[in-house]
């Protein structure tokens, strides 16, 4: 017996130190709403402190050239959760309480990828892929859901209707519900409720991690903030000395700190990938209630980089090189196949657009798996990024045109402008200011060829592509 025990002890001593606890990595995706490129410390914010985001960057990896599929709420979320350009899956714009469509049952979400491997899954926050039951998270791979079904301004206190009697307001915007699972637990959120929402979502996330610390888990935390209207808890009101926007950003930073501290407390940090990014850039017409996209051009609602290029951090101590930076272009569509590779899950049978960027995550190779990324707004192909080059096709866009935005949650009006065919070298011209198409005709022609191929697949301005799929419908 002693010999047997000795041999067993010797065998175990030869195993890797973490073999007994070896399991697939936990995945946490934190998705901000309308946060600008320069709204956290690692990307330039100075008006308020963000120590936990600073810590993520110091211990993890900054992605400087990370994109979303489209600079608007629902479209952006569709790209993240399906690994597809949102035009492929039929989700455009921002779905509202009157819409009767949403994510299709046939699409495979990031949560469903994780469920293949027995993960516990949860979504806490703003869903925005359809508010009817068949479209809600629990029908699309999530074990738990707590949050709001669409944007927090889609309620009868919207600036566009606040001057009307309540009965008239409700014809345009019904009350904003809070949902737990599939049940509405508060049919009419008010301002006080919204003040508490960042804290509630954080507490739910921490509780879920603690409850599932003994098994692999996936948490999707799409914060309703910093989408207007801005709300902050008593813990952070007036703390930033940079106005309400700064207070809200400090609370979101606190939220991230609570999550990272919980992972460390339960010794899960070295087995958890945390991804932090945003759905699109700042809503510039709201002025002091909007963030900053500096040094990028424009903001939310445009496919200039200020609208679709997001400050992104990835954290996984011991796996992601600490204090590192990735300048290779990547996109939210790449998260699903990256997670699938990391956990050994099978990709969907239907076509997706994303490709694994495990090499970029781990810093082992800086080569992109894509020749180019494609930027639609609505159903129009407006731009293509190939390496350091970004080619815009002629299109109209909204702009503040140098004017200041609004104050105290009331927006000002955008101007309308147009851009013709224009090529930008983003390594030299991050603000997309200097058109160099005449100096690089071969680059322009190559991108035009790529654009023709994607138009055949995903359509353009009403012309349907052969690879487009229908959204789910009631």
C-alpha cells in the first residue's frame, strides 16, 4: 500500500501545477454603450480617474484598432453575438419598442457556443436584439438575464417628447421595462431606478461569478451607460469634478474593479479572459453628456473611425502579455470564433464573417486573419479597411461640423455633409483628414475589387446579397 501511495504521489508531482484545476477559460465580455475612444485612461481620458481600466491595460493588452460592425446599438450587438456582419443577419439600426423583429432562432450566439462545452451563461444589461420573448437572451443560449430590452432613452422622458402630456408621450415611447429572465419585474423604470442600474448589474455579475466559480462560465455585461440619459448612484454623484459624464465613467470603472477583484478573490484571474469594449462611439450632439472620440473623426452614427473604432482592453493574467499593445485591426465579429478556439467548441454550420484572433490576443503573431474589414451603415457599404488603408465610398453623413453639442441631456442638431471617394492612410492620418487616393491608385483598385465581392455577398443600398439571412419575426 505504501508503495502504491508513493507511486501515486510521484505521478501527481510530475503533472503541471495547475492540472488538477485545468478547465476551459471563463469568458467575460463587458460592452459599453456610446463610449468614446478617449473615455478611459489608457486611451487618453484625463478629466476623471479610471484606475481599474488603467490596471487592465497594465496587466493586459490594449487593442488600438478594434472595430464594431456598425456605429449603432442593435447592429453592433448583432455583430458581437453572432460573429457576423450585422447586414448578414438582418439586424440594422436600433430596434425600438414598436419593432416586431429581432435575432433569428437559426443564428448561433456566443452564449450558445459556450453552452456546447457546458458553460453557465448570463446576460446582465441592455439586450437590444428584440424585446419580444422569442428574441430575449434566455431563448438564445443564456441561462440568466437581467436588464432592459432596448436603449435607456426609449421611454416617455425622451427629450423629443418631454414637452407633451404623458398620454401623448406614451403613443411614441411606452414605459421602459426591467426584465428578469423572461418576466417583466418593473414595467415602468423611473430616474431613480436608472441611478441604481450600474450597481445592480455589477452585483448580479459578481454573484453569478461566485455561484459558478466551480465550473466554466460566460458573462455578457452590456452596460446601458454611457448612453443618454445619464444616471449615476449616490456613491459617485459629484465625485469626478468633471460633470455627470465623468461621474458615470467613474462608476463604470468601479464596476470593472468589482469584477476583477472577485476573480482574484476566488483565484479565477489566471483562467478568465475579460474583454472590454463599446458598441459605438460618442453621441456628439449631446455635448457635455457625450464622451470624446479624439483623435478620431466624427462619432456615433457614422462609419468614420470615431463612430466604429473602439477603445478595447483584453485581460487574462499569465496568458495575455502584460502592458502590451496590439495595433493590428480586429473587430467584434472575431470574438465568437476566438472563444470557440479557446474552449474547443464547434463553429456554426452557416457562414460567419469573423475569424479567430487568438494570435493577436496572446501576442504570438501580429498578422490579421482578414485581408479587409467592411463598414456598412444601414444597408450601404460606406468604407473598407485593408491594412493601414481605409477607403470611403461616396456617402452622406451627419456631423457637428465643429459646433458644440448640447447641455444637460438636451441635444443640438447635426448638420449633413457628404464625402466622395477618399483614401486615408490611418498610420499617418488617424483623423481621416487627408485624401491620398491619387497617390495610391493600385490600393484603391484592390479595395474596389474586395468591395465588389462583399456587395455580391451582403448587398448594397437595397440590392440584396446572396449571403444575407432574414432576422427573426413575430
